[in-house]
C-alpha cells in the first residue's frame, strides 16, 4: 500500500478504454476525486472524438476533452485503469507494470491465478502469466485485513462481486459444514458493454428472461477460485440469466449444510464482517435491485431455514461491479478514505446521477 507521505502530489490518471460503459463512470468518479489532478481518456475507434460526442451528459465536467488514440499511450500518468474487452488489456498491462506504473484492470485478463484456467475459459493465450500470481484481487469490501502490496489490481467481475460478497463470510467461517452451493444470477444488458449485439436489442429483451452461457460462464472459475481460497471444497454451480433491464445484478445463492446454522449466528457474522464497509448493507429482507442501481452499494440478505441458507445480493454492475469498486481499490491502494470520488460527503445514500 502507498501512503499519503510518499504520495504527496496529486495523481494523474489514464483510462484506457474510457469511452465504454464502465469508462463513463471512471471518468465521472475521477473528475470528482480530490487527489486526481488530471484524467486522459484513451480509445481506439473513438480516438479524436470530443467528450460531447461520446458522453454529452458529462461534457460540462471536462468540456475540452478529446479521446486520445491508445496507440500513442503516454507513460507519464501515475495510475492507469484498463476498461477493455478481454484480451485487449494484455496489449497494455505488461508494459505498464514493467514501467513501474499502477494498473487497475476492470476486465477478466488478470483475475484468475492460473494460465491454464485462463486459456481454458477465455479461449486465448496469456502473454504475461507471471502477473497472475503478482496481483491483488480487488474485492474491495472483503480486503479489510489485506495490504495492497502489488501494483496490479484485478478488479473483480460484476457477478463475482455480488456473489462473493454474499458468500465469503459463510465460506470463511463455515466451509467445513457446507455440502454444496448453487448461485442463480441475473444481469441487465449493460453487463455486455456498449458494442451492439442482436440478442440485446430491446425487441429481443422486452418481456423476456433467459439463461445464457450455462456451465460455461467465465465468472464461474473466478468465484470458485475465491471460495477455494477460504477452504471451500465442495461443489459449486453458477447459472447466469439476462434480465430485461439496462443496469443491475441480482444473485441468489442456495447453500446446503450438514447441520443447521442458526439465523442469529449468521446475522451476527454478516453484521460484524461488514461493520467497517461503507458500501455493504446487510438487510433484514431480500433486497430489491432498485435499492442499489445508481449507487456503489451491495445489499445482502441471509436467511436460514434448517439446513438450507439462501443469500440474496444486489449491485449496480457498472458501479459496484466495475468502476465504483475500481475507485475504492485506488483509494485503498493509496491509503485514502475509500469513499473518495465515489460519493460526495453528506449524501451517503444518494444515487449517483447516470
Ligand atoms: N459492463 C459491465 O457491467 C462490466 C462490469 C464489470 C467488468 N466489466 C469489464 O470491464 C471491461 C470494459 O467493459 P465495458 O462494459 O465498459 O465495455 P465497452 O462498453 O464495450 O467499452 C470498451 C471500450 O474499450 C475500448 N477499446 C477496445 N479495444 C481497444 C484498444 N485496443 N485500445 C483502446 N481502446 C479500446 C473501446 O473504445 P473504442 O470504441 O474507442 O474502440 C470501448 O470504449 C470489460 O473487460 C468488461 O468485461 C464490465
């Protein structure tokens, strides 16, 4: 972890892939951050375009901003966010780390710990597999006791964020009692990014729900890897569904245990675990997606019935599942208040305007 003592100056940030959905919130949070003095947006097809032509709603924040071509990336920034389709971060991250820069990668290229697993699930070769073991997996609300020692932070996926924040306390304290875990998770269409896809047309999605990537979703090994880190040894299944909404992730995990775990024990454990987390709210009933869309909150409910425990969690995929958590990771890396840039002081529960 860096400290304010050795980071007296404010920092300069480069956002590579900044013209996409997650880039928009990175730009917004960086522009509100008291310790960031400049932000440069890098793109490919959008290079040369004005901020007004990409995010007209943000143009007042940075009226003169033009997207810079990522092929002329400057190495003068202190911190880089890579918000790129998977595979593309491999073109930038190794050189940036080699140059001594701090990188927070929002994609999936550095989340898994093992090259073979990456190549199996992502169907492509990894060019910097040594970094898979030299990164912090930035599940920001579960890293209270972990120092940020690596200059590469792999920001978790959106489904893993919602699912793991719901499951990790149980895995950490009760893994030996669990027979199996199964998660059914639901996402809005913005989870797939900005580029057009026929199956995401309003005419395909309206009034419709379907499962997709059954048994093949790349977030399954990411979730399993983190459960295994807490000695979870049993089966895990993960099924994703597309919801007819633009934004939001909802995850429902069903856990079967060998013996009942009392509700009071679970309530105590979850409240204690998240008592220091400004962005996790343990709720008394299953959350609505509406409670979290437009915020950096993860709302969680845990409900026990004999040997069955049901955990529901909800997040905004673009904020808590991506850019909000990435800024939290930046703040934690430098030892700053983790809410900086994400929410203005005094309006903790307010939604972030789109
Ligand atoms: N959407 C979510 O809910 C979500 C949540 C968590 C994590 N993520 C992950 O975050 C990453 C970004 O997601 P997103 O939804 O923001 O995607 P997106 O909307 O599709 O944006 C991707 C951006 O990457 C840029 N790009 C692509 N190739 C490039 C290159 N070689 N050089 C420079 N820029 C390049 C594109 O810019 P041009 O148009 O200029 O080419 C585009 O603006 C993905 O890995 C995704 O899996 C997404």
